[in-house]
């Protein structure tokens, strides 16, 4: 995740809770609220599919 500065290895080793906590922290640090986030429902669906596929 380039925005978070994570390497692919760090990303794939992170739990879903760690990922969402990092995304929430990033959004708060940049003044983004729930309605202003660039993360769409399609992004959430894609992430769930990736987690199902790769753990």
C-alpha cells in the first residue's frame, strides 16, 4: 500500500484489523472523514475477495 508506506510483505502479513486501523489513522491524520474517504464499496469488496483468496 503505497499511501501507507507499507511494503508488499508488510501488507500481506497484516491482519484485517491492522489494515483498517492503519487506513483509519491515515484518514484522520489527513483530515478525511468517513464521507470524504477515497475508499469505495468496490474497494471493500475487492479487499474481501483478496483476503478470501490469499488469507
